[in-house]
C-alpha cells in the first residue's frame, strides 16, 4: 500500500497531507542539524556508559532496602558522567519532575532561607510546593521565604532587579529552563550560564538549581556545563527515552545531591537505600535511546510551529527560532480550538486512540486542563502529547513523539480535526 493511502486510512485527507508534505520539504536542512546534535549526544551517553563499565549484571533487580544495588549505583555514575556533575540521584522513588524538584529544594533550604526565581513565576505544580498557593507541607510552611523577579517585556532577564533581590538570606536560586504554561521563550544553556555567572558574581556562595525538564539532549551542553549546582528532571520526559516507566534525577555538586538523598530516604540513610525493583534495564536503555528520541520530538515541534504559523496562529518558538526544549506552544485563541487540537493528538495515539479528551480539574492547577496522551507510560511527556489550561490566551502545548514519524502524524491529525471543526480552512 502506498504511503499516502496509509495516511488516508488513518483519517488524513489529501488536502491536509499535501499541506504537511510541502512544509516538511522546507525543513530538510534544519532536520539535518538536529540529527547531527543527536549523534553528538549519543556518543556522549555511550562514552559515559563505557567509562562506568556497564554490564548486564547491573540490570538485576533488588528489593527491600536495596543495599549494595550495583545497578542503581552505576546508573547514577553514568548520569553524573553524561551530565558532567560530581554526583547523581536517579531513582524510581522520585515519582515525577515536581517531586524531584521538591526533594532538591527542601533538602538544600532551611527555615529562614530565601528562594529566588529570577525568571518569573515557576511551573504551576511548583506553586503549591513553594507556597505561592497555600498548600499543606509547602516550603512556606517550613519558613522558607520566596521571591521572584519577573522577566522584562522582551523575555530577557532583569539583571538590575535581580541584583537588588539577592541578599544575605538568598540561599538558592531556581531557574526554570522550559516555558511551562507560559508563552515566554525557553532559555538556551548559554543564557542560563550567563544568568548563573551574574548571580554568583553578586553572591558567590548562592546555590543555582535548574529545572531541566524538557531540555535534556536538545543542545550539546547542559546547565551543569555552565555552572549549575544542580539540574533536576523527570525520567518520563527526555532522559527516559520513552522506556522508563517512572523516576526522576538530580545531578550536580556532591554536597547538594547528598542533601537530596537524605530528604528522599532519611537522615543517616541517604543513597545507601532504595531498591531498583527490576527497573534498571529500562533506565539504562532509555537513557541510551534518549538522544535519538529527543531528536524526533524536536522535529515534531519544529514541524508544528511551521504548520500553525503558516495558518496564522501565534507560535512560541516561532517557525525559525533556535530550539532549547521539545515544547511547542500554539495560541489557538478559543477553548474550541484547544479541544479540537487535543482530540487530533489523541486520535493519532497508539494507546486509547478512541478516547475523546475533555477538560478536567487536574490536581495542582488553578484552571481546568485538557490533556491528550495515548501513551505507553501514563503522563509521559516524551511520548506524543498535548495539553494546556482552559484559560486565556487558550494556548496548547505540544510535545513528544517517540519517533519523528509519529510526531508528524500527530500534527497532521490535529490539523485534520481543526479543519473538520471549521476552525481552519486550507
């Protein structure tokens, strides 16, 4: 069967497919550059695994306390080498990116310390962690003070007010690399390095933590290469390669990681406990696959930007900008547009393609959220997915795709649903 007939059999009209193919043809040079970065990062991960002398013995399961788990300890050595940190905490007991961030923050802050965000409001689920929105067990309840400096109108750092905000109580600076549910630019690793250098010039002993979610392996360097004391992320995003079923990581200075380990387990126990429960092979293999998987997701994001910008929608990043994470924001302007887009992504899924997503009151958010994700791993953001809060400017956030071909189908299907709903005319 011809390829076009395969797309037609999946519900893509000839007009939508032709529109997509024309855009894909114009992106060949950009896709080549993405493949070159993926090759570089693949060698980086492979080198880390070889230097750590990974063996099949490291895939063995442990239970109970997990004492002397060679696979777990070697995996953390691999992460430290791949991300150029002194130490790492990589555990299935870190259940999400938000949990990993909470562990990193709460372990390295003490009552009376100040937490500063120089990049404006953090991601929605961190608002309750910090105490911006009242919540039981927040950092605010434990006496941690929070301050933020908003970005300038052009999306750049407000260095003058950052300098004024840093004081004797400022213990930790948190930098969110990706945009979250905002339409600001994602920061490049180089920009993050400049911000870290500035903050440390004002207060040399301040800790700088980077929320690295959605950014791993998009560039050839990571925030730990430019001065970050900690980087934090989720294994069901980029570094899990679509194979990790759960987990998170913290990589950075040995002292910071050690503090985090005591918070995750208990004082006196730290990294010595925590069974891997037979998940090590998925963690190793997922990390190995991650550079290629991220490349496919990046191509999908760029394809989405070019498709929807050509149709007149505002997109962040725009169709020509450089990329620093896998997320593509598309401002659709109406709840109906968001619903149609997400139903298209869902219809392209290998799992639950027959389900029709609806907005719902999701824990940790202040507005109903619509989510499309027919994934092998629940909530996996490296798999084809789209979501967004149903509130102005009615922007949807598209990410993932374990392969470029699946990401392509997802965007074509989202466009198909928009056409069928009368929101878009080709």
